[in-house]
């Protein structure tokens, strides 16, 4: 916000009333379900970073050395479990929001990425205005605001939405510097890179790319070399500074290298034969899903155009090409991270929005009569596709909402500081965040009952859930646990049990819902074959979700 005000003072107005009105669709989508619990796809991210933000609120920034950590409780730990894979700006901004609006408001956390996403679209429109004019600039707002990637992940508590406005602001200032060679703009650019680095690592590669871009564009080679070394030097100093900072906190130098290895080629897809082809298939599918079929088509055409015009000295061609190269480097440098997390493609939003804007404008100017109507028809289908992806993700999240009410119910039964045991089908990070204590995931599927019977234990209570990944064996475990242990609370998806008491004395809470879970018991009694809900076949969205699941399972992914 400081940078936006500073730009306004320099007569580079980023915000205008007309652009605010054009953002109404985006704001509407981002504010849907803004206060629901941190569950569903990547709800664990929301919980993890919110917990780290609350530790800032509890203990202050100086006592924590400005470093986020994952410990629980109101007593400052002797050995904090620092989370240093990323710089801390996201968690610090979240802590500000929770301080102002209240720690019990989930919307206070989501407000941070929402504001960041809105700022990104604003700044992107100003970049487009420089090269394409006001009309295309306004069109780009509508296009970027309706991409599935924007409306699905634009409110995720994650580093990508928070960093993107700094990336685009750096590029905006770079363009102004190239055109005017102002020392004031150069200082502001360096300041933006520094603050952007506090949001996440990729800004370092952006700084080097900007230096290289200026070097090949600037006719005066001496000035180009100086600028290149300035940007590269800033990038190098920031890396050395953060490396020194993390090493001093942990006492070891391997923290960052281990973080990189975990996100590079050290993951499941790269242990498979033809892993490169498999990775490309996943990235292609995600590009279609989150940037729409037309978004992919226009991006390929625009990239081809930029490459064919590579010898031209136009600044705009180089800037747009950089907006493709930058996210591509991010994906290729951290392929395992990109494979696990669809939102790692978030940085492609500017390039896709520019490509889409360019070709829609060109086609509308050239096509007449029925040809223009055909274009409108396909644009309408594409928009329906975007909204369907958004709604499908909402359905996925809404199916997990029961975990929020379940956790709120079991809190009153917990009277010790011990960690809680859970099985593999419950959001562990959400439980840690809500109960402010550690959680142990029991993966011993084949010996679950035997493990629960062992004494002594490090936990008194156990949550057994059976909903998202619920096999017939899991259903039998559900009934066995219910028959053996005292059930403190239950719903049709999960049991909360006291491991020190047995089923001979059942609580009133358990009696409130003593029916066998209605979603699958009949199927279990008939030999493990689930009863099919014929009515769901009539629902188009359900069919869409089934297709999504088939694609996801065929690629062995948690999320496409």
C-alpha cells in the first residue's frame, strides 16, 4: 500500500474509479465463502500460515526474530520450530490483519491475498495501458478477473498471490525507468524488489531478468551494464542476507538447500518412468483447467508472435516475453512443487491475460456479422467453463465443511495439553490450528486397532474420519472403534473417542447421533458395495466432478 501511495504521489495513478467498477466480478468471486473454515483443497496452507501469524500476535516480532515458527501454546518455546523455506512477509501481513480484525475471523486472513490479487489486476491493467491503450487495459481487467486461476486461488493464504503485485509493480517501474531514466524511479524499483523479496524468492530471478532485459534493450551499453550489475547485485545481496539470517537462527547452513531439494526433482513424479512426459501432461492439463481452453490457445498464438518478432527492438515484445519466461523458470526450477501445487502456475496470470486481451481485441476489430457472433458464442462457452471450475472447487470445499463444526464440538471434551491422534482422512493442519496443539497422524492402516490399544500413549483422544478416502476396510474400522471405545462426539463422517474409556459407558453427546453413518452403512452390510445415488446422475455439475476425479486419479494427483 505504501508503494501504491508513493506511485500516486509521483503521478503514476494505479487506482481509478472506472477500474474499481470493472473489478466488481473479481471482488464478488473472491468474497464468496470468505469466512468458511480452513478446510478443503489446500486448506492446510490457510491453517499453517495462520498459526504462524498468530504466534507473531502472541509473542511479538522481536521475540520471534521476525521468523515464523510452528510451535503451539501460549508459552514461548525453548527451541522454536522455525519455518524458513520462504521469507516471512505473508505471515507478518496475516498477523497485522488478525490483530486488527480479530483472530477468530477467517475472513481476516483471506483479506490479505484478496487485496494482493486486486492490486495485481490493477497494476497489470496499467502495464497494458502503456502499450495497448486504455480500452484494452480495461478489457484486461475483466479477462484477468474471470480466469479460474484468479478466482479459485486469488484468496488462498499462499505466497504467490502476495508476491504477484510486487512482480508487476517492479515491471511497471522498470518500463517507466527505460522510458525516462529517472534515478528516483530506479530507487523505487530497487525498494520494490527488496520488499517483494520479503514476500518470496522468485523476485530474485525477476531482478536478474530485468537487468538482462535492460542490457539487451539499451543502446548505450555502458548504462545497460551498470543497470544489469545493480539488479544482479541487489538480488545477490538479498540472497546472502537471508541465508545468513536463516543460518543464525537454526545454527546450520542446510536449511535453504534442503527446502530447494524438496521442491526440485526429489518428488514422486520423478521416480516414475517417462517422468518428463508425465510432468508435461500434468502442466498442460492444469493450464487448460485454470486458464481455460481459449486462454491456452491465445497464449500459444501470442508466444509464437513474440518469438517471430524477437528481432524487433520493441520494448513491449521483450516485456511480454519476460512475463512468460519468469513463471516458466519458476516451474522448471521447482518442478516437484509445481507438480504438487496447481497454484504455482499463478504467475502465468499476467501473460495469459495479455494474450487473451490482445486476440479478443484484434478479432473483434476484424470480424464482422456472423463471424463475430461465433466469437461471442465461444467466449461465452469459455466463461461458462471458468465459472464451472470455480463452482467445482466450491463443491470440493463445501464437502469438507463438516470438519469445522466437528472440531468446534470436540473442543469442550479436551482437558489436557497432550497431542491428539488422528487417522489419515482428516485435515491435520486445521485441527492443529483450531486446537492449538500438535496432532499425530496414525498411518498404520493394517494394525490400527492394535496400535490404539498400546499403552502408554502420548495422546488421550483420537479422531477417526472416514469420508474423502474411505475404503471398505476403513468403514469396518469405524464400526470397530465405535464398538470398543467411548465415543465423545460423532457425526456421519468421524468419531472422537477417549482412548482410556470403553464403550460400556457412552456419553450423552454420542447418544445424540447413534445411527450408523447414513452415507455408506447399507453398502457395507451388503458386502462392501456402496449404494449409488441415482439422482446425482441428473446433476450436470456432478458429472463434471466425476470427470475431474477420473482425470485426477489417472494422473495419481491429489488435485489437478
